[in-house]
């Protein structure tokens, strides 16, 4: 009985230690020579994993951060479902993947300043553009909504959709194509993503992207105790804005300001 008790105690200690890994300090990051950036690779135009090679707006910003800090960039694959757990387990220093600044995330971590303002909207097949003009049009029996688990899209759908059918997709990248192929009717997503896909695929439309259901900002995610890293990220973002680097990347990847 005593051995069993001590075994359980030891397991509990190991579990607590593993689940509360302390994030690297700013000094540790600089000394390591590597900046670790967590990214999902499934959210165009911010982060896209193309056969093992990442690209997108946030990847370009991450490369700029690493260069400014004189560090090598290491991209760490994460997912929306495990994003916060991976951050707390110290698998990466900064989360950069088109991450929405929310109070629930802020309670557990910290964000950079916002860099894109957007809102939740619909991505639909072009043939159905006139059919979906409001959230009430979406939340009807017979409507199929494609959702990826773990992010703010799923939270919004679960909070606001009561009648339509929710169809889960493990990969966020699979949903726009499913909409184009009419396997689902609607994808509720950020207006930036909806506009990107509607411009990239002639079968898709974002009919109400300019009047989104919500208003929010994207930001870069860091550990709750990473105060100096946060200051440095905000400083580098200001530098990129002053030198028009941010504007250039927004034109290149987001088609903003054109």
C-alpha cells in the first residue's frame, strides 16, 4: 500500500512538473541563438504548410523578427486544439498563425499589439452568394457549416448556431474546398481569410465580408511571464511599420492597401 502511494505521488509530481514547464526567458532565447515560432500551417494567408515548407504573412514576419534579433528561426508545428497547451509546455516562444486576441487567451498568456482588424463572416459557394446575407440566413435547418476544432471559428459557431448542421473538419485548409465543392454550404471564418479565398478561387464568395458579425484583432501569442519578449516584439512591429515593411507584406500576402 505504501509503495503504491509513493508511486502515485511520484507520478503526480512528474505530471505537474511537465504540465507547468516554465517558458524560456528573453536572455535564454538570445543565448540559444534560435527563435522558436509556433504555427499551425493551415490558415491562409497567414500560415500555410506547403509539403513541409511554411509560407504566409506571419511566416514572413517571423523571418523578419529572427533577422532583427540576430537569431535563427525555428518553425514549430502546432494546432488550434493544442495551441495554448503547446505554449505552456514551452514548445515555442511566440505563436504566429493568424491568432485572434481574445480575453480567454489573454487570461492564460499575453499578446503583442494587434496588427490586423477583422471580423467573423461567411465564405460560401458563389452560386449561394445571394442566399446568405445574415447570420439568420446561416442558422437554418438544412444548412451545413464546416468547422475546424479548437479555434475562435468553432467558438463562434457553437455560441451562435442553433439550427444548422455543424460538420467538423480536422484541417482548416479542407473547408474552403468543401464549400467550393458544395459538400458544405458555409464556412464561418475571419474576413481576411474569406476575402483571400474568394479572390483565389472563382467558385467562392465572401458576400458580407465588409460588414462582419464581430470585430477583433490578430496578435502574436507569448507566455504569460514573457514581458521582455512582448516588449521586443511590439518594438520590432513598430520598426516594421515605420519602414513600410508591414505595409509591403500586407500588399503581398493579404492584398491590403492595393
